[in-house]
C-alpha cells in the first residue's frame, strides 16, 4: 500500500514555543493510523499542523502533493476533513446548515443531497434535530454532528481528534463501528487521536506513540497491542 | 515655580509596570533626565508659537493618559472623552469668568467635577460592554456640544459664543513670557499627573484594573469588586481628561461648544493608538502626533490635508501596529542585545 | 392625535435613512466584527460618483447601477489594501485606520467636488403620495428600496451557499477554514456588499439632505445608534432600529418643550442608551463575544 499522507520532519510551534520536534509518520491509502500519547504530548498540535492551523516546517505530502505551505482551506478542498478537538461546530447555525457547510466546496450538488441522507442514516438523531441550533445539542450529539459534517466533504482522509470524547460507552462502540464501515466500505483513510488506546489500536493498522513532541515508538498496531511492556508503561492498560 | 524635585525624578525613573510588557527604555533614568532637561530648556530656544504648541502637546498627553488608564489598563472603550475634556474646560472657564477664581485653583475643581461625573457615568455604563459601551460614550460625546449650546444655560456657558478668558502672567516677577510661563506650569502638572498614573498602574489597584481587563471572570473569583473598580477607573480617567480640559482652556484662553465635538474624542483615540495602548509614556508621542501631523499635512497640501493626515495615520499603523510603544520596545531589545554581547 | 400620527410617519420617513446606513454598518460588522467609522464617508463618496456620472449625462438608473458596482469593487479593494495587512492588529488599531480612511475620503471628496451643497436627483419624484401630504414619493421610494434590500439580504444569507459560507466565516473563521471556506474572500465580499449597500443608502439620502462631503456625519451617528439598538447582528434589527431612532428623534423634537428641538439627537441617544442598559444585546441581537 502506498502512503496517502506522508509527514517528514514536522516541527510546529505556537509563537516562540516549539511543540513538535521533527515527527515523521504516514497514513496509508485506505489505512488507519493512530497517534497515542499522554496529555500535552502534541497529538492535537500534530493534526493542526497537518491542516496548516499552526506554524510548521518540514515536509507534508498528501496524495502526492506537497501541502506544507498550503492554507487550511486549500487542504480541506483537497479532501482532508478535520474533526477538531472541541468539535468546532458552528454553534449558531442549524444542524442542517452545519452539514451543508461540510459540503460547501463540492461541485456535485446532486450527490450532496444523497450524502445528507447517508449521514442521517448513520446518525438518526441529527435528522430529528436538523432545524435546531447546533449550540443547543448535547455534547455527544455535537460530536456526531462534527463527524457528520466531516463526512459531507466526502473526504479521502479524516483527521479525528478524540472522537469518543464525551460519548456514552454504548455510543463509543457505535461510533467505532461507523468509523470501521467508513474505512472498510468507503475507503476513507483515518488518522485517529484517541485517549481510549485499546479501541484505537483495534481499528488501526499503524500506531505512533508521542511523548513531548517526539515519536518514541511506532509499529503495526497489532505489535503494540501485544507488547505487554509498551502497553503498561505508555498506554496504562 | 517649584522645579520637579529630585525624588520626583527618581520616582519617574522607576520601571513603570513590570506586569505589562512595557518598554523599559523610557523607564531608564538617563532617558528621563535627558527628556526633562530638553523639556526645560526648549521654551528658551524656540519661538513662542512653538512653545504654545508644545504646551498643547502636554495638554493632549494628559488627556490621552486618562484615556489610556481606562482603555489600555482597564479594557473599557470610550468615544466620549471629549465630554470630560469639555466639562473640565468649562468648569475652569466659568470659575475664572464668573467668580474670578485663580487659574491654578480651577484644576483641582475641574478634576473633582470630572471624577464625580465620570464615576456616576461609569455606574450604569458598567452593564455595557464593547460596542454598547462605545455607543453610550459616543452618545455622551454627541450630546456635549448640544448641551453647551442650550439656551437656558447661556448665562453660564456663553451659549454658542463660549467664554473668553485672559492669559495669566508669570508670578513673582519671573522673567518669562506668558507663553513660557504657561508651558512650565503645564509641564509641572504633566509631570505630576504622569507620575501619579505610573504609581497607580503599579499599585495593587492598578493590578486589579488589569486583572479585570484580562479576565473578568478570574478577577471576580479573586474577590475583586469589578463594578467598583470599573467605575473608579472611569472616574480617574475622566479626572485626567478634565484636568487636561481645564489646562487647555487656560492655554487657548477660550472655550466654545464646537471645540468639543465627537472629533475631539476621535483625536484622543488616535493619539492613544499612535502612542501605544497600555503604555503611559506613549501619550507624549500621541499628543505630538495629533498636534503636529495635521499641521504638517496642511503644509504638504492645503486642499488634501485631511487625506494626507489619513494616509499618515494608516501608514503609521501599518508600520507600527502597536504604536510608538512597539517601536520603543523593538529599539530597547536591540540595545539590550548589544549590551549583552 | 393627528399631530402624533403625522410626526410618527415623518419619523419613519427619516428613520428609513438611518435604517439604510444601519444596514451597511451591520453588514460590515458581520463581516469583520468591527464598527466601521468610515462607512458614512464611503457612502458619501459613492454618491458623489453617481452625481458625477449624471453630470456626464448618464441616465439615473445607469448611474445608480454603475455606482453600486464601482462601490462594491471599492469596498473589496479597501479590504484588500487597507485592512488585510492589519487583520491581526488590536481593535483600536482598526479604529484608527477607519478614522484615517474617513479623513482621506472626506478630504478627497472636498478636493474633487468642493464643499458646496449640490442637489441630487431622485428617481421617484417628490409629489405627495397621499392628499394629506404625510409622505412624499421619494420617501415612499426610499422605504421600498430599503425593504427590498432587506429582503435581498435575507434571501442571500438564508438560501444561498455564498451567504451560508459568509455567515460561517463570520461566526467561526477557524472552523470555516476547516470546511474549505476561503475566509479572506468572504471578508472582502462582506466589505464589497457593505460598500454597495452604503452607496444605495447614500443615493437615497442625498436628495433629502443634499450632497456635500459632510452630509453623512449626522446620518452616520443615527445609523450607528439604529444598528446598535437593533443588536448589530441582525439586518432586520438594523432596519427596525433605524426606524425607531427616526421616530424617537421626531417625537422628542416635537413634544418635549424648549430643549426638545435643541437636544433632539441627545434625547434620542439617551433613550437608546437606557434601552441598552435594560437590554444589553440590543432588540434583535445575539450576545456579542467581547468584540468591538
Ligand atoms: N494555543 C496554544 N498556545 C501555546 N501552547 C499550546 C497551545 N496549544 C497547545 N499548546 C501546548 O502544546 C503542547 C501540546 O499540546 P497538544 O494540545 O498538542 O497536546 P495533546 O497531545 O493533544 O494533549 P491532550 O491529550 O491533553 O489533548 C502542550 O504542552 C500545550 O501546552
Ligand atoms: Mg488534544
């Protein structure tokens, strides 16, 4: 399998503070990669750096194109959908408008209507609330909306920042089933940041372990899952 | 005239406000001394009209310090400071015109009147934030010339004509012209007011003001009485601007409603931005800018002077988005970097 | 009673002027989150362009639409040239730049077209609309144009993709970028639209207040008041706010003895401040998130 996203020597900083120190990793086409690490390790920053939301240097290629100097909106238009931490829904707009915004750059307007139905299929609760202001949804519902909105882009790659955050356990499993379907059936590649390492490792084919802005371990997800020592010392389960 | 004392100068030399990222160059003792020395000899070297203009720069600087205390240090916006300036000017003019008050004694009265008015205005204005506060203060600015023109008040205010007052002579037979004397008098007031502002900002009260600016919620949880501090800041800010107004009235010997329109507020605001929001010495840069640059623009092109002025404001913001404060900060860092090497 | 009704109608007629300019103010506020102090001067300058075109012999409606187009382009250019470079500067730096812009436009208009008052044509005529003479054809036309603009904006923001993208960019620029919206262009578009609306407002107002470089100063004050009263985030609120300001101004002038006439503006503003103290979000506004 060839890499869809290739990151090489990525540095990122907030103002004068360096946060990432030369990360290299990749997400294969139709693959699932997970980034693991403790609080403040730099997982969120990594996703932001890929989308050009923080100052960065290094080499990032997506589908063969260098995007290190591209703007956030350009990267989104290439088919990278970012579900940021804290969800990033448009709280004052309605659920339906949020979903429409997910597809705002698409030209194939007829398919957009179908995709809206598809998202409602995945998350029936969104259909019930389609006219409601997004800010008035519950936390879990907003999470679903954020993922639904990302799907509306028909992305080739989804960046998911703790998608299970704030969801009830039953919903977490449902969500991961949906992510699996997306990946297996629709061929969407995923770059997944999760606190729930066990779940993430089940879905992922590759995993990278981050500590204070550096990759301290990488390998096939299966290896990590089965490596008692790493699980104990880094993932705490 | 009592010269600024040794202590006073030392106190100015204290670094201003450690908490704000204030440039320290101007806090440097030698810079203070040099500036004051130049300020003291200047009126003997330049023509009297320039002395008069420099006096007005100081007057504007005091008013801008007042605005800075409110906006830069407490985070409240005001488009209404022309009203406080006008109140100070009219209090001084009326006291001198109607009850023969000595000019120097009008300053504290004008200051207190403006403090009370500002404090009372601040109380309801507290509920307003951002644009809404801007609108309320804006209303005040717009109302001021209209109220000053009101026919029932004409006996005191002189209506549209305003009030003419006479220029004071230098006391004790000092060998100074009227313009020179007024300059030194204003300089003394300016030094005192600047000092007090420095001390206020560095005090616990000042820290509370800034805490409210930076994070009202956290400030409240720290037990700071936000309502009280905001109103007090409004009062103090008005006091400064009112004293400036009184001085301005004495210096130009004339008050009239149309000198105190909304555009005066705008002028003060431009001076504040040009000098640097949240940096007290910036007021002197700002005062000089709003006094001299329009004249300079006029000298470039009579017909397009407004356009030249506008272009200069915009270019200045492009080059120095944070005003003179940013420039001084950069220069200071340069110098410091060289010292280390 | 007759007098009251007459004054309310007259107030609505002047209020329409304020509503027009308030609409432009709200547009800019939506696009950039600032009050644009140069809005009035931009409208004035546009109106002079229209006047110049009619002087050159252009028919009214040709001049009208050319002016709207030129103003739109001018608004976009101002955003790109003057505001884009300082987009990360503090709020007060923006205010200073607006003031600079105001000075430039005012002085340039005086230089190009001098400060003499000029009559400006109206396409609607000035005949009284009804026999009782409460409201004339121009005022009625102005109300119609304002309502049309409002309807246009409503449809634009509610039902078009660009309108939706603009709202998203204004509410949450970061998330808007993540869905691929070119936020910078949306801001420029907002400026263009605000300038175009301002131009229409100027051309509607000019026949009433006459054309000269300072024609907008007073109107802008009332426009601000109307926009803020309406809540700054809602075009409909801006129009309602503008109308209310017009009515209050007229009633204060007529019914408050002695000082009423001299303090019309002051009283109107004072009432608005009182309203705001009781209802800090404005009549139809949403909470403002600490922006000026
Ligand atoms: N906006 C910011 N400005 C300055 N520093 C930041 C900013 N955001 C994050 N940081 C710093 O960057 C480092 C990495 O943060 P990041 O959010 O990427 O961590 P994370 O791995 O996502 O942690 P978590 O699991 O808690 O979400 C932290 O030390 C954090 O303090
Ligand atoms: Mg994170």
